[in-house]
C-alpha cells in the first residue's frame, strides 16, 4: 500500500467515525461534520476534500518522480 492509499483509508475511517478522537484533527471527520452544512457553507467540506486531493496527488507524483530518477531499468 502506498502513502496516498493510506491517507485515503485514514480519511475514510475518519468519515465513518472510526478515526481519531474529537480533539485531534482528521480530514475525514471534518468532512463528516460538514455534511450537515453542505448547502449553507459548502467550503466546510470543500477545503478538507481539496486538502486530501492535493496531498494524495503530491505523494503520488513524488513517488513517480523518485521511481523515474532512481530506477535504472526505465532509462
């Protein structure tokens, strides 16, 4: 399992209520709590969702770049 998948699993568990306890920050829990305000304040769910998207994308691109730079068979 790569790091991006692990972040998605942790966020999914947080959304289902199986993640961190409430004093700790958890993107999945933030999205879960924001679902009640989704029509009034959509940015409550948008910003944690964008954070998850950007972090997972960044780690995937970083991993691909490192693999291309280090693996001699691909050159």
